[in-house]
């Protein structure tokens, strides 16, 4: 997906969770995870004993454009070392582990992470190796679990995919992310008086051609037209265009009297 703007090459403003990849096996997946993190402004990656060592040229190649994440990656020999400075840790898992822990969706987990970070706590999210995920020895160190609601008949997610989904939920809970926006493209929404004048012009033109028939239905027909126009999110450009259409129809259209 294109759309990169290097002029806005900034990470998240303020503390963010650390993403800990435990015993990752393939350099390509480490690079893919780095790309997924940086897509959503996260750059705190930690690696626990990567199988093929570190640095890894395949990871660097795969992380093209997200080198910042790998430039400051922390590498440890044990999970305990990677979690030592953290106050609260999530563990991602696709299976029930018969452990008494809160189990959250990525959405809830990242909302909770934001709440914890706002109080000054350091938060981490653990991701397991590609082959089998996190072992119980790692999961018992977590405060809560993250379970991604996937198809139970095919619950296997690539490491980078899991990172991407979790990073997306972190970003989505930011105040800077607006759920919906209308690009105005050089125009503005029409003011009430503009819509009123448009409706009046349309009503007058329809009166001229005998549209409102039979007479006893005129009031409800006019109300429907006004209701339709007021319900539409018209811009000033829309209003001008419709005025032009009505004018053209009045000048060139057939002189029809409606008697349906």
C-alpha cells in the first residue's frame, strides 16, 4: 500500500509499549514485524535470542523503510532480561493455557495499555516464535493475555500479522485518529439559507410545470422535497450545480404537465 510521506517521518509522541519478539526464527519475520510497528508509529522492539543471531541481513532487507526500528532494537538472551524494566506485560496466544489470567482482545488490551502508560507504567507485549508461539514459561510472566479473534478452523497467524493487528489497535486509540472525516476538496458545507433558496427555486419550477398534482397531495409532496434536500450533506458547490441544472431544465426542457 503506497502513500508514504517521509516529511512526516515521526514516531508516536510520548511513551509507547515495547514489542518483544521471543525466539523469532526468521529474519524476514523480524523485518516484517518492524515494518508493521513503524506503520503505526511504534519503534520499541526487543528480541529474545533470535534463532539466526543478530544483526540479520534478511531482517534489514525486509524492514526497508522501517530501519529506525531495527537500529535501536534491544537483544537479550532471556525473556526475563527483556521484561526486567516493565511494569505490565501482555502475552499474545491463540490457545487456552489453563492459566488464571485476564484474556483481552487486541482492542481492549491496547486501550488498557494506554491507560497504564498514562499513569507512568512501562508496558510490553510479547509475541512468540513462528512455529508454536509462546511457551508457558514465557506466558506465566505476563499480567494478561491477548487473544486475536480469528477463525477457529484456521487460527494460525504470521508473526508480522500479529504485530500488525496489535500495533493498529494501539494507534486506533489515539486522540489523533479520527474515525471519519470528509475531505471538502476546496468547498464547504452549504448554509441553511442556501439550501432554503434551492428548495424554493425547485418548488417554484415544479409549480410552473404542474408537478404537484393532485392538489390535495401538494403539501406532503413539498414536505418530501424539503426533507430530502435538508437531509443531504450538500456543499456550496452542490447547491450551485443544482441551481444550474434547474435553470437548464427550465430553459431547454419540454413543457410537460404531470398527470401520473
